C-alpha cells in the first residue's frame, strides 16, 4: 500500500518539518547523552496516512516491534508513539544499560530503559511542537508494548484518524537504527494542527 | 552543604531513571543518603514528615504528577521549604513556568548532564 501524502500546503509542510527537525535533533542529542556515544540523525521525513490505507512500514513487516506510547492533550490532543524494530530496541536498550553483547535479551531492565527513552524522545518532539505553537500539553503515562507494526491500528479509535509519521534514522557508531515517531490525531485535531502551523507561517 | 551526610529524596516512577539519579548523586557526594519515591502521592505523604537537603522530582507520574505535588505541598504544608529540583522530559515552556509558579527551585531537562545538575546545586547553595 502506498503511503498517502495529505494535501498540506508546501509552506506548512516546510514549517512542520523544521519543527519536527528541532524535536528529533533534540531527541538524538538526549539519546547521545544517555548512551555517551555520538549520534547523527538525518533530516526527518514526514508522511501522513490513515489506517484505511494500510501500513506504511514495509521495512517492519512480519517483525516484532517495540512501541512506546504516550497520550497528550491540549488545544491539540492525540497519541504519540516511538516505534522501533525489536532488534533496534534491543541494541538501544543494551547501550542504555551498558550491557553490550548480551545477546537479544530484552528483559524488564531493558524495557524500563526503553520506556524512559521513549518518554524523552516523545517529550522532545511534542515539546518542540508545543513550544512552536504556544500550546500547553498534559501528558499521560508512557506505556511499552512488543507487537507487530500492523497493530498500530490499536492506537486509533476511528479509521479516519491521521497518523503523522516522522521517520528519523539514527546513526550510532557504524550502525543505523530506523526509528519512527508517530502522532495519531483525530481528523479535527489534525486540521487544528495544520491551521495553527499555517497561522505560525503567516505571522512570521 | 553542611558537614553531615546529605539526605536527598528522589521522586520518579521510572526505576531506570532513579538509578541514573542515584549514580549521579553518588558521583557528586562521597556519602549520600537517598530515599526513593515512585509517585507523587507517596512523596506527598512522606516529605513533610522527614528532613531532606533537597528533592529531585519528575513531572509525569501516576496518582499525582510532579506539578500537583508541588501545589499540594504549597497548599497543605506552607512551611515545607526543602528545595525541589524538577528533572523532566517535558521540555515545554508552559511546564517550566507551571513548575516555577508552583514553587520548584529549579528545572533540569532529562536526560541531565552532570555539570548542569552541579551548576544548579551551586546556584541554590545546596
């Protein structure tokens, strides 16, 4: 299934990419501090899709994934998710715990570390959006699950909900870890987000 | 800091993050007495009845958030004057302002840098 690109004004798209770029840059910097390694990150690619269009995560098909999710509410409300392949999460979990070469162990300690990392990465993205759009979000508690990427529809209460995917490839040492930060928004919340970014562009 | 062993409360629902804070505090002080709380409610019940040099506090926690704890301490225990450092992944300006308004002595982003924590502790004279 092809990923759907929502009809977003190019200036709005550019502004939103820049806001997300700040958020993912901060997330990478936070991760770098946590694992004490240099991390570089590509400029994020932003895509939009609805569950009706099928999964855009071709690279994660049939793989177990780690999903850290957290709800947020303000003038714009929704859910934010950090999605990684289990393999990528194991690598990050072991780097966080300082337990390299621990096989593919992903026990309670690694999951606790990944939950905190997800909280920080989600906070970096939502915080950047919130600061740029002058919002004040309240957060729910983060949650971690190991599931297939096709289970993302569980985060949606309506088939028309928009999934905004921020693809951010993390380069750590010689390895690349593909991470996805995903916002799940009801259509009226999505419209509100686009409207606010539009206003930001007009005011600048 | 006086000559006695510093006594510090760490309030965070993440076991991973509490271990990071403990590691940091043990790298700053030769000896330190650390008491852990896993949510705001637990901390609210204990903090006013104990003596600490300072408290580190997360914002997003079950039962009672960090901001709710700050507000509850101010409302129900106005004499409680132990410095509280908020350490949070929530980087919103609105959250920083809300913490400051509710009486937080300082705000540090997660993940913290050792130097940043030491600078704030120096600044606060603790």
